[in-house]
């Protein structure tokens, strides 16, 4: 009876599904590859409800803010935090790459590499947008177009404008905010239904990963993968741990609180697969709706700590593996360019690899064809990138909420001590709509 009770827990089901996916992919590779639609389907189901949740949360929050200037202050603090922490992640990747030297000893001749393997990623990187184009891309062609395409930043822009419009309508705007809050409850309920399928999605995604790339590829480049995972863990426990401590909570208790989301991300290799659940849990922890609604979706483009560590570490790995010595000036140039290219990456699997290709463009001495070395293990590192990104944005939300006075610290302490509840979502603190 005790075993059955434990097995009803979602995170236990996901953990078992991941183990089964690894076994199936290793024993029957072709069958494992055929399971890919299970993982893709689960992610699509979740993403279906993401845009409405963000829209309803942001509009209702802004419409009921007593001080609209506070929203501009919140946005400015969010971007400052993102820039400081993400730059620190880039620097850590650079430092670890120079100290550990995971690519040393590979002695790969660039002329022996097949450039066609990396060609697709390079082409996507070369079609990257200029800064003006990127800014214009944040404005959707049509109001509902952003929802149809699942463009989160476009939805965020629409939500901010709509929220300001509602704030000018007095009592009527307040009624609209109330309706949107009720609608958001429907979408959160939809997500609670969909998330029951997480074990199936994790099983399919992990079966595909192992079946397609195999454990052999992972072992071959084990030094890089191990270095990346260790560096990311160090970043989470030390850097984010220190930030969390200064904000008044334990990183270990926070990780325990979001363990279900972490396991789903591990299985699906995409941090977007748990975005709505994270918003729900952060509000349960006492973060205000407006802060949560702004920080999380913005962080998916501007605060990708795991992606940042990967970009600088992987760049140094490729240089070391092809026996190319980079000068300090070249490394600093790479750091500066990575600060820009990393901002366009999203939580979708493979985006980190594309931004790596864009970053390599400023170091022509490192052959683009060398990306082929990483193709076999990028999926394994994508999981770690997504996990680190998720934790980074969760910590950012709580820190910025406290910074803005939009965090119920008693609720935070109580919830972290109690741990995540399994079942219906706990009520959001009454203060959550306030600035």
C-alpha cells in the first residue's frame, strides 16, 4: 500500500518514466527514436496554454496596480538583474573552461570534420536578426497572431499594453481584470490535466534521445558533459544559492519545492514544458502575480544562465579540441558577443546550439565545422541547460519580488518548509495583486 501511495506522486512517475526511456533507447534504439512524438506532443500541449496564462496574469496585475510607475521600475530592475547574473554565468563558463580544459588531448584535425553536419545550425545562426529587426519582431502583426504562434515576448507586449489600457478605464477596467483572473483559473486547471501526461512525455523524449544519439556518444565526450554539469551545479548551489540566501530563502528547499518541474524538464529537455506550473508555484510561494507574469516569460529570452555557461565553455572546448590557442583579447571578445547572442535564445531544445554557432562567427580561427564534434552530445547538455535556466528564472522571480516588496515572506517560509502539495493548487496569497 505504501508503494502504491508513493507511485501516485508525479515526480516519482516521471523519474520511473525517464529510467524506462533510457533503457528502451539503449536496448531498442530504433523503437526509442520512434517515441519522439510522445515528448513533442506533451510539450505542444503545455505550450498551448502558456500564452493565455501569461496574458491573463499580466493584464490583471497591471490593471489593478495603484502605481503604474511601479511597473516601469519592476521592468528596469528585472533587466538589470538579468544582465548581471547572465554575464556572471558567461564568465564562470569561461573561467572553468580555462582551468579544467575539457578539450585538451582530443587533437582533432579540422580538415577531417564533415562541415555538412553543422551546416544547418550555421545557416540558422547566419539568419539571426539585427537589433532593430529583433525589437520590431516583438510587435505582432495582429493581436491574436502572437497567441496563434506562441510568441511569448509578443504576448507579453500585448499584455502590457492591454493592462495599461484597462488601468485607465476605472471600475470597468477592474471588472475586466476580474474576468481575466477567472479565465486564468480555467487555463491553470487545463495545465493540471495536461501535466498528468508528463511521465509519457518524459518517457518518449528520453527514449528518443538515447535511441538516436546513444550512450556511446555521451561516453566519448564525457569530459565536456561532466564539466558542464558540474559547472552548472556549482552555479546553482553557490551563485544562485548565495543570491537566494541574501533574499532570505534556501536554494535547497527551493529545489525540493520544484522537484516535479525539474524532473519534467530533465525528461523533456525543454524548460518551456513547465512554464505555467512554475508561475503557479512561484505565486504559491508568495510572489505577486504581476512580478511572476513579467519575470518568468522575459527570463526565457534574457536570463538563460545554463545557456550562457554552455556557450563560453563549449567555445573553449572546441578551440582546445582543435588545438587552437585563443588570446585573452579573443576570449573577452567572445564574452562580449555571447552577451548579445545569448539574449535571443529561447527555452526550446537546440536553441543553445544555434546561438553557439552565432558566437563562433566572431572567432574565425575556430572552424565552424568543429560544431560537428558536439552534435552527438548536445541533446544531453540541452537537458542541463534547461534545468539551470529554469532554476535561474525561479530564483530571479523571488528575488525581484522581494526587491519590489511584492513577496509575502511568511508565505515563502511556510511553503518551502511544508514542501509542494500534490493535488489542487494552493490559494494565491491575497497580496499578490498589490504592488
